[in-house]
C-alpha cells in the first residue's frame, strides 16, 4: 500500500501493471487503424475477457474475478493508454453498463445464457436506453414490450447504441405499461438475432470513431417472458442504479485522459521552440499547466471519493453525479487548452491531441449530460 494512495495495495499495483501491458500490446498499437476503419475486431472482446477485464467485480461462479471496485478504477484508468476512446467505450459498455443488471438481478438461466459469455468476451453486449425521442428524459421512452401468451412482443426504436451493429444481445429498456411513467419501465434481454430486430444506420460521429453506434429497430420482436430482468415495472429504478456505475467509469476515464493529455503536452512543450526557447518555459503556460494539474488532482480526489462510496455500497448518487459533472467538464477544458498549446499542430492529425479533443466531447453528453447531472445534484442538495 502506497503512502500516497491508501486505496491501492501491492495486489492493485500488480494488476495495474498487467492491464498496462495488455493495453500497450493489444490495444494501443492498433488505435490509428481502428479509428480509420471505424471499428475494431471482434476478437478484442475475447482478448479482454481472457485477461479478466470484463468481469472484475462479478462472482467467480460466473467467470468473474470477484475483486473490489478499486480494480475497476485501475482498469478504467489504464484503458486511456490505448489512446483509442472508441475501443475503451465499447469494452466499458460490455463490462460496466450492459451487464451489471444481469449480474445483480438476473435469473440463473439469464446469467448462464448472457452474463457468462459476456464476461468471457464470447458474446458482445449492448445497452439500449436512448431513443430518437427520449434520451435524458428516459421515462418518455416509447419502445413497448407487450405480453402475448408466454412471450413479450417488442416494438419501437433505439438510437446511439454502442456495440449496436454487432451485439449478440441487448439489455433493453422498454415500457411494459405505456400508460404509466416510471412504474411502466422494465428491463428485458433481447438476442441480437431475434427475428424482427434490424440494425438501421451505423451513425457517423465526431469522435470515439473505433466504436460502432447504431440505430436499432424492433418490429414485433418476440422474446420469452423469462428474459425479463428483475420485476416488471421496476426497470426505471434498476436503470438509475446502473447509471451510477456507468457515470463513475466515465468520470474516472475522463480524469485519467486529462492527466495523459497534460503529460503529452508537457513533452511537446519541451521540444517545440518559439522565440529561442521551449514553449513550456513561457510563464503563462507554466502557470496554466500548474492550474490544470491542480484541477485534475482535485477531480481525481472527487472521483475516488465517489468510487470509495460506490465500492462500499454506500448511497452515492449525489457524489457520482458530482464526479461525472466535474471530471467530464474538466476533461474538455484540458483537452481544449492542450490543443491550443500545440498551435497549428494541434489542429492536425499528426499528434493525438486532436483526436483526444474530439473524443472528450462525448463525456459531458453520454450516460447523462452535465445539465442532467446539475439537476440531480440540485434535487439531492436543496
Ligand atoms: C457516442 C455515443 C454513444 C452512446 N451510447 C449509448 C448506448 O450505448 N446506449 C444508450 O442507450 N445511449 C447511448 N448514448 C446516448 C446518450 O446517453 C444520450 O445522448 C444522452 O443521455 C443525452 O440524451 P439525448 O442525446 O437524447 O439528448 P436530450 O435529452 O435531447 O438533450 C438535449 C439537450 O437538452 C438538455 N436537457 C435535457 N433535459 C434537461 C433538463 N432536465 N435540464 C436541463 N437541460 C436538459 C441536455 O443536457 C442537452 O443539452 C450514446 C450517445 C453518444 C453520443
């Protein structure tokens, strides 16, 4: 255990070294190629599964490693070394967004059919919440699942679904009772090859290009009622809990990304000369980077505070929302200023800063916008 980071033991440090090795050998060398192709190979899920990165906090009985939440923090921090936010996001959707509900609430049969292969990386998972007409306002979603005999029949559309073009299953948020608001929402599992499920457009986007983002259409898609997760009508509450893990990894990744951007920029600033000296010698920049480093440290402490509460299962919606808000906004500010520090080269694709700047833009939007975070914090504070 380090004097400076009391949360991390020697075992945590060894795990960090293992993840770093994985990221530096299996992900980072392919970042350019995958960004260019706007997709990465399916086998990456398998490799991450083999490395034990897709079920860190999950029961060993289902192939997880049953470790504490600090291992999730470490893995999320180390992912940023791939410099490929798209692949990082796709892997995080698999492990920390689409599957926690199944682990926590699924039946034994659901766990064997969906969770176990997702942890191994044999099946790709997606989380289907957002719709063309409902994102922040989840309760307004219009995709329905109506009981019919022993089945549910699903109709509607989802959009912005990460891993959506090739998901083997979707953890899908539906209205089982369209006349109700929160109490009408449920969670079901839909196999990717279910008849009537079609992938619409693969959406073109600003950043995170290596991940696929899809529209999904459900036209009388029939699934057995045993694919309902937890209780019917309780889905909204399950989802709100699920969002905490999603927002926390977003916050942790944002801080680690900002730290990496600063380190890269400082190296650039040693080499780049202007007016006869390295640009990092200009006091205006020295002070600005001192400020960024201070704010990144403050952001990390807030994220670690939320992670500590989350890991100990202490209620922490307010703290997670604060961490998501603060870390995501800071990551954007740092990315913007690091790009500025590179001058014209920052605007070119020669350095990774332009890609990081585009990728960072997602963090204040995905998994709950900054405005929604402020709304939650205010509701829980006054
Ligand atoms: C690359 C990418 C990947 C994604 N992956 C997934 C995925 O895998 N699964 C999934 O389900 N979704 C996914 N999303 C969707 C994402 O979670 C939503 O975009 C996000 O929740 C915002 O919803 P929206 O886009 O509908 O915006 P809207 O809800 O329409 O918001 C528009 C604007 O209004 C503001 N606003 C809304 N409500 C309020 C309020 N109460 N107070 C103040 N302002 C408000 C918002 O902050 C925003 O600025 C992804 C999005 C992107 C861009």
